[in-house]
């Protein structure tokens, strides 16, 4: 299954079961936000010194 087919399948599922096509997009946006925030936290950490 191609990525486009996966997206279309997720949208179809959301429309048929929730009557709302937004959940797959909202999930993607949440995952992206968490990823970006995690990168900010990791970059702010002090360097690890190993002797």
C-alpha cells in the first residue's frame, strides 16, 4: 500500500466511523508537534561528558 493509499484509507475510516475526516490529520499534527518539542528539549540539554 502506498503512502497516499494509507492516507486515503485513514480518511475514509474517519469519515465513515466518526463522520469527521479530521482525526488522521490531527494525529499527524500532534506527532509533528511532539517531535519538534522533543528536539528543542534535546538541543537544550548540556553536553554529556564521558571520561
